[in-house]
C-alpha cells in the first residue's frame, strides 16, 4: 500500500468537514502545500518548467496537492526509489489516484479500458510481435528480446506491463507508457493520464474528441474519423468555442448544447445520469469481435461486473443522452437502422465467414496465424472493413458504413475470400491425401451452400426474377433521368 499520503487524505477529509464557520472555511484540498512538495517544486520549476506550469494550471495546485502527495511511496512498494532523501515512485497508478478519486477509479477498473493491456495472445499481438516484428530490441529486463513494433505501437495505446529493474528504474520496453490498460507495479490496471494528461489532468481535455483520437482511429477502429464525418463532429468543430469544455459542471442541455463529444455520449453527465468512467455502460453492441455480441457477453468473458447489466439497460442509458437533442421517434428509429446493419453484417458475412474459415483450416500448409493468404483476407474483412461498417453505423457516418465498410466487405468477400477458398477446396480434393480430400469436399459443400443462399445467390446470376425485374426497371429510369 503506497505512501504516507493516507495522512494527507485524513487532513483533506477533515478540511472538508470542518467548514463550520464561513470565515476561513477550508475548501476541498490540503491547508497548504507540504514541505516535501515544496522541495520538489523548487527543483522541478528549474529543471522541468513546463511540468511546473502545467501543475500550476491544475485543480491540484489550487487544492495544494503537489508532487509528493501523488508520487510518495512506501519503501516496500515494488517501484519505490530513493530520490533526494524522499521515497517516491515514478508511476502514479489508479490505485494512487483512488485515494482521492475512489468512485472514478472503481468505475474505470470495471471497464474494458482498464483491461486493454491484456492483449498477449491476440491476433493483433501476434501481428506486432511475430509477423511485423522480431526480437531485436533487448534490454536488461528483456534479454531474450521483444518486438519494437509492439513496444512503439500496440503497447502505447493498450498499455504495457511495467517491469521494475533491480536498481528501481523502469525497463524501457515497458516505460514510458501511458496506455489505457497499463499493468502497474502495484497490480492496478490502467493509466488515468491516458485521458487526463499530466500534469494538468484537465477534465476539458478528456472531454475533447481529439483525446480519444490518440487510440481510436485508423483502419480497424476509426471512431475519430467517423465522428468527424458525422453530424455530431461537424457540429462540434463548427461550435467548439461554445462547448464550455472547462466548466466544472458539464451537463448536456444545461452547460452546453451546441454538439456532443465522445465523452458526452459515453461518459459525461446528463440531467438523469452521473459521470461514469466505465465507457461500456451506454453501449448496446460490442463490435470488436468477428461477430457483434451484446456487451454483457463480452463482460462475462472478462469477469467484469457489467456481466449483470443487460444491453437493454445500457441502451436506455444512451437513449437518455440522445433525448437531450432528439425526439423519441428519431432515437428509436436510429436504433432500428443500427440493429439492421449489425444483423446484416452478422448474418451475411460474419457467421458464414467463420464457418468457412474453420473448414479451410485443415487445408492450410501450416497452422501458424497469417501463414496463408486466407488468414490475411479474412482478418482484414472482419477486423478492418467489418469493424468500420459497424462503427460507422453506430456513430452515423454513412461513408464509413458504406464505402469504407460494407462495400469493401462485399468486394473482398466475392473477389478474394470466396475465390481463395474455392482454390483451397479444389487443391484439397485433388491432393491425394485422404484427410485433405475430405476437408476439401466439406469446404466446397459449404461454399455451395453459402453462395446459393438468398444473401449470395445473386453472384451466381440466380437473383430472384421479381427482384431482377425491379432492379432493371429502376436502372432504366435512372438512365433516362440522367441521359446515360
């Protein structure tokens, strides 16, 4: 258990309770800056003036909470180090922050954000560690070597497992790192300064969509770009000066109304809900996996308390946010549209795709992930295009839903995925290997079943005659209208 700051916590609590007299009443915070922090300040204001200025602009400064109150450590702490006669720890973990911000840390610990560091063994991790990287990065803590691609890429968003060296310093493979799910030496998970950047720890910054964009962008989870395309993002960037981002009380419909941000929808207060640091409590679909699932299913797999919170409750929480700007029929109809897109993706591509890939596995020359063309095609189909389509629909970005989403899914499904599987099936059937012959026949039969289904038979020129006639009529009218 870290530090003597428990004593300061008692002082802080006392300070909040003894405000019995209007004269000289102590606000929330410490009566004065501690001697230990004053020593830190005298040095760091010269050595690191930016850090000093950032802290001076923070609410911590106004509450007399200084360097020592956050960094002080017990000698038995795994990352404790002696620094100018003071025992401190470089990393300020959520466990440290919880001494003053207990509810926020408890909520965060229950979220998927806090579990971001648990990516070892995932396909993304295999890509960065093995496929993209090598073990050429060697340090004292990792003499066997690690992938620099993983250290500089994945771990900077997901979080590293911080390793303390014998001399008390932190191994450079694992630090600096402010990944959202960082596994800290004290056993806690997370990094509060992933969103509340030190040393100002600004709530306004955490409310700004650019902060989320540090991790939520790119080909597989482009929420930042999706937000910018959406009407929500358009409204925000046109009215940022009206957003009142630094307001202590930031309730949508009361303190601002020009636009919502990521925080508005997923975290911030409404007239009916408190701020929450569990970003999953307003999400009714988990669109991370191959097939979209309800969030309580994903929470159950990770042992999170959200397993007991059904998606209907979470959707109600989000609808409460939406209702500040939109009427009930608008909100209800949006969810009809969104659910339909998820059903389309799951039914037409995810479920048959998973079944086909499983049947193709015995036909691969090697079992290693990404050792065959089909691995790459399928990975990008669900992990990139599939996520883009689903996230685009969730956040109302039509271009990401269609052109960067369902269009690319369909193109790759029909021109790469199915043709590659057909080749694998034929090779297996004619291989002369009894097991591969059988596997090839099973795969071919499943391909035929999928392609002759109502979703895919158009590609075999088996479109329903009535539907074909309807499409021909519409095409003729379009050509006449635009003189094509």
